[in-house]
């Protein structure tokens, strides 16, 4: 028996007018970037910020649908260089710490004292880093597909590990890289994704993005989201993601999040993790659970990495309902 589809209409509310943006604008950062943000739901509702994945993945309407628009004031933004933020695919002044500054800048602009922070995959990384550095601004955390951005996780997905589960997709991922360079796939792709020739970037970006898209769902490549096939999306996604991974997430040391997890102690948290998540394997979420024992931890036995898998949807909707009561 598969995990249940969400009962009621909570997830489907994303299709209705009350969950459409009522405020959308761009925010200056004092540098080369302008950040697109939007607000949805109830203007006087409980505030939350929804952090997208990647890095470089951009927001999309499904991300709003885990929250009841009659209760929540939802804030979403496209991180530097992606989505509707400008300039597109830019790596200049694009770091984890710059994004955390953007979150704080946005919070102050909107007059919010504290908020629930929601994020999946890279969004969970950014949410945790933000909560560690600004715990007084975080009322609760709701996380999915935990990613601690360690060298162990990067080697698993981009060097050896996930390749053994998805050899068909891995073969396509390796295709743009000569065998002599395959001992460091992140470095090989960095060379191509920063090439001044957009055609070289586009070829590498397509393969990089499709590798992640092919492995997100337990259904495999047949469930690859269509956005991973779009050239503009793929270039921004691949360039920014590779930029962050080449630089170890810009953390001071490998394993920085776990080493600072004691700062999460008093923050109420919910963690939802697919048992068969290949992109961000459960080991990271389990380590976080042990370092942050106060968080509620739920394993979805028949799910991979995708936020749209039924059991994950069900658990995230329940988590936001509980977070509302904090």
C-alpha cells in the first residue's frame, strides 16, 4: 500500500485565487543583484518564508500548496541569479552568506519579527544556516530532503554512489566529460559551465540538470520534471549549483551545519525524509535528528527526493498545520 494522498483540499488550495500572489516586487541588495519576491495567502496571517532548492532552482507555484492560505502569510523569493531575480545565472557575489543577508533584508522590509522557515533539499541547507546564524528570527523550521552540503554527500551524488542506482542516467551525465576528467566531475563541469561560449555552457547545463531531474523520484528518469529540459532554467540552475558545490557551500569547514546544530535546540522543527531519496540520502537527515533531538522526524518509506510524492506531501501539510499552532 502506498502512502496516502493528502486528505481534504489543503494541497490543492494552490490552484485557487486566495493562494495567488497579492504582492510581488523586486528588492535591491546594494550590489549587482535584484531579488524577486512575492507574498501569498492572508496578509495578516502567520508569516513564513519558503526557500527553494538548487541552489539555482527558483520558486514555483507548487511550493505554496503546503500551506493553508486562510492561515498563513507566505513569502517566497528567487535566490540570486535564478528565476525572476536579476541578473540571470550570475555567480558574482552569490554565496550562502549573501542569501542569508537577503533573507534578513526581506524580513525587515516586510516588517516581520519572526517567521516559520520552510525549505527542501538546498532549501533545507539554507534554512538551517539561517536558523543557526539568526535563531531569534526563527519561530519554527519545516524541512524536507535534508542536505548538509558535506563533501561526503557531494561525492555520493556527483562521483560514486547514486551512479550505481541510476547507471542509465549516469551515462548521460558523463557524456559531455572526457574519461580523463571524470575523476572529479564537479571540477570538470565547473570548467564547462563557466566557459565564455554559451553553447558549451548549455550542453553542460543540460546534462547536469537532467541528472538531478532523472534521480529525484523513485520512478526514475521517466518522472523528470519538464523544467530540467528548459535551456534558460538549466543554465542558471547548473551554473549556480556547481558554483556552490565547487566552493563547499561557502561554509568555514566541512560539516559546519552539524557542528553548529546546538543552536537549533530551542527551535520547534519538523523533518520529512524519503527513505529512498538518492539526491540527498537519509544519512544526513538522521545525523541532524541525532544532533537536534527536539525536532519531529518522519520517514516516508515509499518516497524519493521529490516534494510532490504523495507521502511527502501528506507529511509536509501535516507539519505546516502543526507549525501554525506554535
